[in-house]
């Protein structure tokens, strides 16, 4: 289903960036149907700033990760990461 959505966005010309550096959590790369890309970027910036206004990103993400681990440990679904892979990223040496 997701690939159909991407294909439709491409076909309709709504994706305006083919630079993979723009594909991050903080940049709008397409024109939505119901608003301008600028409006969506403003809403994204507002949401980001509101979410991180009380704590830096690193602190907030650590706490969220800690909550996930605690929940997984409580329901016996936690699996520790494989430390042998610590020097690798996407299958390649870092």
C-alpha cells in the first residue's frame, strides 16, 4: 500500500525533492493535497519544537527508549541487541 502512495505522489508531481539528504525527520519533501508544503513545514516545526521544548532531543529519546525496553521486559518480549553488530551499520563496517 505504501509503494502505491509513493507512486501516486510521483505521478501527480507532488514530490519535489529527489535529494536523499532532504529525506529526514525535519524536512517536507512533497506538496500535500490539502495544504501548501510551507504550511506543512510550519506545522512540523511547531510539533518538533513543542515536543522538545522541555528536554533536549537526546534526553527525550533516551527516556522513550528506556520506556520501550521496560515495557518489553515486563511482557517478556525484550531481546538484547547483538553487541557483535555494534561496529556495523546497514551491514557495513562503521
